[in-house]
């Protein structure tokens, strides 16, 4: 269980301080990115003198309700109408004109008293794939310091230490400065076998107050956002905005996850929700479909094998429309939101379950990636290969945040 103060910073706070998406920017089409786009439209309307309001910190974007249409909707116009001194529908029309030009938005419709409804472009999937391939394993990560300092505390119990380590990785991926404190001395073999070190504190990899510019949070072989800092801050760390005690249900005696090895042991401790008892040893080493960890790592390894096979056949990935892949595209597009909610709710099991969903929607795509027989590689094959590569990238990045290796061969 996770305990902390009542006040929890808005997970979207400070996520809008960076350059907003535009018609020339390839962005994942998620509610978070659409929120940023809506706020950018508000900011433009203010700058151009059509609205006299304070730009809010967030714009709520959800599936449309009764009477709505399209893929997403927002009530931002109703939220701003009072301060703007204009009817909500007029505010909505002002914003609609600025949202209609975005590359990934096909249509913007005003419904009801002033709801803005978005229909996404049919070619949004290539933009999503391009964005994932451009960002690599850092897809879904924040691009700077969030302004939030978090202190994680945990007892010297193996599951609590591993969960805290994974939380620190995810929080840092979202731009937070994280300090870790362990109440007691962790067993040395937890660091050696499980790759954790709760005695240190680390920071987001970007430059921000209280840290060395360029220090990478959690550098260890194969990790992009881990928990082992290379250096300590040269100045006193700022006071935390949030104190969190991590106390999941412990490993039941006489269970010992260490014989499973690093990857299976971490998965065994992280995959169950904090209030659920972990299964030790379970089937975490079994290479069969009933093992979620195997499915995730197998799907990743298959995407890497397909890239090698395609290169042997002389063709390479090229993002484009892919039919019958809606579930996979939705899972990939949801990855940034999952990282945000994992950080907000302090629940790495959410990320683990999301990776299983990505793997389970990736595997049906893979048999159609390579041409069969005398068939020549086509644009459809290149697009499916690019989508497979994007899926493998998300799987590898997510596993790395859990401190688990993503091998290219199984």
C-alpha cells in the first residue's frame, strides 16, 4: 500500500511548459497530447486578442458524451466563457478555427452549449509510429524537469525495495526529482541480483535546480531510466513536494525471489498490485503463453527478428496506414498516459499490465509483416514492419523502466 499526504500534484501540471504540438510536429494522438494542443489554441487566441483569459494549466479531453461526435471532446470553451465574457459557443468557435489546422485532427465540431469534438485524421497512425521511432525508448517520457520533488520511503523488505526502485524509474521518466530512503539496511544480494540500490538518491536526467546537468538517473547497462545516479547533487536537494511511503504486501515466508534471477524476480514482485500477494516462485521462468513476462519479452524479440529478416530481404520499415491494427495502435498511443498514471498512482503494476496488453495486440500482427513465397515487399509490408518496430520499442522501454531486460533473442 502507498501512503502519502492528501495533496497530490496534478499529474498534468508542468507537462504543458514545453513547445506545443503543431501541424509540423509528429505527435502521438493521446488525450494528453490533445490537451496540450487545446491549450496551445487557447494561448494563440489570447495572444491574438480574441480571448481575454488566463490560460489554464490543463484541458480535460475525454471520449465524447451523449450528443457528441468524433473521437474526443473537451469542455474548455464552457470553462473559459465566464472569464472571457463571451457565450461558450462563441469561445468554442474561436478555438475551433485554431484547432482545425492541426495535422492529426480531421474535423472539429461544436455541439451542445459549446463542446469541442475532434475527429482524428485517418493517417494519424503513421504519425504515431514515426513519433515512437523518433523518441525510441524515451517515448512517453517528459522532456524536462516537472518541478516536482518526490521522496520515496520504504522498509527494508525485498518487495518494497524493488517496487520503490521501479517507482523511482517511472517518476524520473516523468521529469520528477526523486530521493529514495530505506528504513533499514537492504540485503547486499538485492543489489547484486535484483539491481536495486535504495541507499542512494537520484534525479531526472535533465538539467534542473539541485542536480548536475546531464547526470543520468539510473544508468546501468541496458537501462534508459533507472534508479542509480552517476553523481550526487553538488548542492543541498530541495525540500520534497511529496512524501510517499511504499509498503506493498510483503513476500510471504519462506518465499525467496532471488533464485528466479533479476528479470523474473522483479516481474514477480512488480506485476501484482501492491495489495496482492506475489506468487513466489510461480511460473515466471516458464516459456509458455500462460506466462505474461514470457509473452512480453517474446513479442519484443519477434519484432527484432522481423527487422533482421526484412533487412536480409532488402526492405526496411516505413510508417504508413495499417489495417486491422486498431487495438495495437490504441495501446501504443496510450503508453504516455499509462506512464503518467503509473507515476501518479505509484503503481508499477499498471505499467506491467499495459506491457502485456501491448504484447497481446502485437503478436497477431507479426505473421503478416514479411512477404510470403514469391511475393515482393510492398508499402503495406513496410508499414507493418514499422508498426512492429514501434511496438517492440514501447515494450523495451517499458521493461527498462521496470528494471527488466528486453533481449533481442529468446
